[in-house]
């Protein structure tokens, strides 16, 4: 079975079935020894937890972004802060428009690729910074918050490159997924609410949301009791 490219977890499920079948045949035949019970399970590789940023690393990243003097420094700073403090995807952030900021309700409205909407709360400081940014940029209703080089909105690749560049300036290897993981980890620690985590991260399935806080093997095996952070 292993030669067919099955994962160790799949191999173990097959072996467990053989053990149980051997146990049944042993009982059925009146014997006392189950040879299949001696079959050893495959060793599962140790899988690391999703990479997250510690609070001090997040602070360092935001400070580095805030201190930049490049042309789009303020834009870049807010992009990183939004990713860290809302958990939205790069594809959702890149095409945010001014009218998606609901300032009175202190939230932002985002849409995924399937057109599903969700509302993400904005911390007070971030809300104030976004308001100032929009005023200084003289954005009008319908304008993109973070326009690209030639008008329109930024590409996902541009967002990813920005995160990677700022991360390396802090001595960190980063991508947008790490920032989403960090938000998910923080939300889980604060709430312990898996349904809320799935909602905020934009998933219909709570199992999908788990991938941001537990090792992949624990998720695929459905071991809900193995959540330890």
C-alpha cells in the first residue's frame, strides 16, 4: 500500500481495518491468537503547528512598516495591519473599496470569490488610521482603498511581495497566510469559539478554519479533541 503513494495516516487506517478483521476471524474460528494484531502501524511524521507571529514580532513588523519613507509607505502599513487584525485574504483586501468601510459600525464588508459577504470588526486605532488615510488620499465612494500602479486594484502577487519584503526587513520569512494564521490564533485564544473563527476567516466549514490553528494531520483525521495551542 505504501508503494502506491498512500500517506502514513491512510496506511494506518487500512492496517487498523485488517486488525479488526483478524480479531473477528479469530473469534469466529474459536482461536485465541490474532496474527493481524501483531502488524505494526506506520510511523506518522511530526507535523508542525501553523506558523504564527508572536505579539512582539507583530509589533516589530508594524513599526518597520510605519517607519518607511517610500511613496506608498502609509498604504503598505495599513495593508499589513488590516491583514494582521482582520484575517482577510489577500484577494479580498486588494479590491476593497471605500464604501466597504462601515465606519459607524466599526467594521469592513468583504466578499470572497464566490460572492459571499462577511463583516469584520475594525479595532479603534485601525479604524482611525483608515479614516485619516482615506481623507488624505481624497478617496471618493467607489474608489479602491489600495490602488495598483496603473489604476485599478493591486494584484495578489503585489500584496504577497509587500508582506514578504517587510517581513525580511524584520528578519522574518512571511507571507499572507502567516498573517492570517496569526489572526486566527489570537481570535481562538480569546474566544475559544470555533464557529466564530470559521465565520471570521470566511469558511463554511469549521474543519477548514481549524487548519489555521492545529497541525494538518489533526484536522484531516477529525480529531477535534486534539486542539492544543
